[in-house]
C-alpha cells in the first residue's frame, strides 16, 4: 500500500479500481452464499443481493460495496483495496446502529459477523483479580472475535464456566446486538449495575488501522487507543477481537448455598401524592445512596407514572436474598406495593401463581411481586429472551419464524397460538428444555436468535434516542412521573464507582437511562425540557447527558458534548493520531482533525465519586 499523505483527504475515489482489487482478492465471491442471510461474500450496488446486504435498522443506506470478511487477513486486504482507491470504510458488527451508520452511504462496508467462532474463544483463567466494588472479583478473561453478538458471549460464558463459579456477561436488550458496537458506545444490560458498562470489562482490543497495520490496545499497549475505544464511539480502526473480564456474581449470603438468579417484577402503587413521594424517594435512594454492593445486584428497567410504577429485571441472588435486600432498602414497604397476590418459581417449579395467596415460608404475604428463580445466569437470560414480548410474541426482535417451537427444536407442547395471528409463542414455563434449547441457539452465531428481525426488521419508529440522568431534585422526578417515563437500563452500582478519566465514556454520575422512539418527539421534548430545569442541569438543555448507543435522530447541534462531554477534545487528538486521513469518518464520529492540546472545560462538572478500579 502506498502512503499518499494529505492529498488522500480529498478521496479521489476510483470505483473501477476498487472493484478490480476486490474481484482479484475474492475471485469466487459469488459462488457460495454465506451465513444465515445467504449472501455473497462481496456485493456491489448493481448486484441482485445489494438490497439484502445494505439493509439496516435505521433505514436505506447506499454503500459502495459490502464484504463479509471471515478473518483478520481479509480485513487487512479490504482496507488496502479501499485505501488504494480512495474509499472510506465502515466496519459493521451486527448492524444495530439506530441510524444505520455502520452501512454508511458511499463507504466500503466490512461486515464482521462471519468472524464469530465460539469454538476459538480464548479463556484465560490465570488472568483474574479484583473488580470495581469492594469484594468483587473477575475470574478469567475471554477473547472473542469482533463479529459476535452479546448473546453468543452470554451462551459461551454459560458453556465454559461451572455454575459454582458464578460467571456473568452483559447481554444487550436485543440478543443480536453486536459486541464491538456495544462497547464502543458504552454497553448496558441487566448485569451492568454489578459489572459496570461493557466498556468497564474490556481489557484488550486487536485493531487493524486504516493502512492495514495491526495494533493491540490495552492498558499497557497503546493506552490512548484503549481509552478511546471504551466509549469513544468508533472511527479508530477495525476491531477484530476483544478480550473481556469474566466477572463473578455476588457470593450467596450463606456461602455454602448454591448460587441463584431471580427474575423480579414488582409493581408499586403511586396513585396518591403521598405514595408517589414515598416511592420516588426510596427509589432514588436505592439508586444513588444505598450500599452499591447490594443495590448493584439488581439491574433491569422501570415504568414510572402517577398511577403505578414497576421495577423489573434480574437480581443476582436467590429470591429470599432479594426479599432481604429490598426490604432493607425500603422498597418492599407495604405502603407502596400493589396489594394483590404475588407468584413464585423455585427449583424449576411453580410454587404459587397470582391466583391465590402464596403460602411459602419467607414470601411476603403483602404486596404483589413475581419472582422466578433460576440455577444459572445463562438460564435466567434465556428466560428473558423467551419472555420478551410476552403475551403478544416471544423471542421478540429475533429473526424468528411463525413457529418458534420449531425454530428452537423443542416440543410443540411448549407453544400456543398468538390470537389473531399466524404465529405461535413459547409459554415460558419453568422447563429446562426451553432454556437449554435457547442457550444452544444463542451460542450459534448464525442462528435466528443472533439476527435482528421480526417486529424489529423494518421498524417504522426505529430512530430512538437516549438520555442518561443523575440524581434529581424531588420535584423534578415527581414531574417526570407525571409525564410518565421509562427506564431502559440502570447504571447504579459499579458503573458509578469507576473514575471518570478511566475510559472515554464520560458519564459516571448517572444511574438511569431513558429512551425515546422517533414517534415520541413531543414526549421527548417534554421530558428533556423538564430535566434541564433540574439544578443538576442548570436550566440548559445543552447540559443534558446523551447515550451514544441510543443516538438521537438528527441531533446535530452540540452532539459532541451531549455524547462525550469534555472527553471530546482528547478523543479528537486520538482520532487524528490513529486515523489521520479520516478513512473511517462519518456523521457523529469524533472529528479526526487534530486540535491544539488544550482541554476545554464543560459547563457542567461531573460529581466525582469515590472509586476503586483495578
Ligand atoms: C433492538 C436493539 C436493542 C438494543 N439494546 C441495547 C441494550 O440493551 N443496551 C445497549 O447499551 N445498547 C443497545 N442497543 C444499541 C447498541 O448497543 C448499538 O446500536 C451498538 O452500536 C450495536 O452494535 P452493532 O455491532 O450491532 O452495530 P453496528 O451498526 O454494526 O455498529 C455500530 C457502530 O460500531 C462500529 N463498529 C461495529 N463493529 C466494529 C468493529 N469491529 N470495528 C470498528 N468499529 C465497529 C460501526 O461502524 C458503527 O459505527 C440496541 C440496539 C438495537 C437496535
């Protein structure tokens, strides 16, 4: 490859040169169709499969060519073809970027999905140590190829670690969310309050730079690149592999008992001003003030309004430990719980349902709560996928067929028809067969579970945007409840105890992530303008804190601060160093033109919290 200096910035593109370079490199590119999508290795716009390979979550994009690479050498060769012919490049993981930017117009798209091979993951048990919060440990590291989804990682952890080890992963809300895009923008899931953002468990990246040079980014090698890759959004190179910590779950209160994992769903009564006040005070105290080693065992989401509120998600412990922790936190106060019967799964049996009072020792006789206890983290996550879309669907967001029992290869007795539809759904009963089959599909990178589809395939309201926020004044959160808001993920606990300067991800004082659909413009505006009036934001919407992985559609003013805060300036230096010719440049990537090395201070200084980082 020839160095061409600053003149390359003009991108003197040569379509014929690009085509001939790629045809020479991949002479049989059309002879075999690859993967779940059955696509050719290389597809140009004039070819019949172009519509299929350019399809994105965020709408129609028109890339110059899409190449499904299968290893790192192919990444290097494609980068060389692009470079020599003046093209910009976008790496694509699993294609979930909400605005379709991984399939950028005019770019050469390097699709990494076929590189994922769980048989070749490298698990290093000699690499172990303390994690973020006091007493936390990671028990190994696991290296995976860049094309994997977060579901493959979760299933591989389940497959390779004994249940007594209590190994965890971070699974995206949709199982097929790509590993690298997730980490580049932050990465939050149900275990984030215990483990940190996905950026906080990354230990090493293998990267190919714009000119085909291979580098490693870790705490010890290219630490500036390592810092930038953890939350800096992307554009530094093509990541080909990622090594992550395998963090251990909490030790059971009685260390001689087996580890358990409990799905919880607790509705609260917020129908009077007194109950609403009590709930919101207790809720914010739990998020921001309660012992993070205890609160961090719970992660998930919430719906909060002035009629009722619901907290739901995964608790890393037994249902009995859950009752103890949440009673101590004040969240199981009879005054604020909905007074109906609860339900319980224990030892893979339905111990009681909502139909009558639950006569199980230790199960609260007051207040509705649905608790489902599992023996392994993997099974609890498989339950989540089974139950996703419960009532109207199951395995929501996956490329399921109309018969999901057939997709999973399980007995049809587990499925029932969905009314007014040709589809069936899995009745998520406590039968291990369902969860074992789900985990087997999660482990297969080319299964339907690892491909976005179904109700998410061509979404009409796909353009989400997300905001994270800090502890609010009581009046503010009451007003938000009056508007009604949803929490998509929590980041209390461990993520708030990592130093702000540890990674490019800027927000370390925010426990709550809310998200909006494109169709919800007025709602979004209402929430944002009320939030901005809180003392934390000083009356200025420009001080709000955005979540890069939930990118706003068309937010083009002040996005640098919204997503990266003061880290933007450092990121710009690093982009300039590793991608000096802007080969990976595209909208909402940090600009690669280096600037004078003076850090501008942001208007809103983040609150510094105590930290323990390994
Ligand atoms: C249905 C759905 C559910 C989601 N749920 C969650 C959730 O629970 N939690 C959460 O935090 N986020 C969630 N997200 C957001 C998700 O984290 C981001 O969209 C993330 O970017 C997806 O990664 P990807 O590889 O699938 O995306 P892609 O669109 O493939 O890539 C995203 C960005 O990363 C870059 N990139 C990808 N791979 C590489 C690579 N190998 N090297 C260099 N750059 C690369 C791309 O160029 C692009 O800029 C969800 C998104 C969707 C659509």
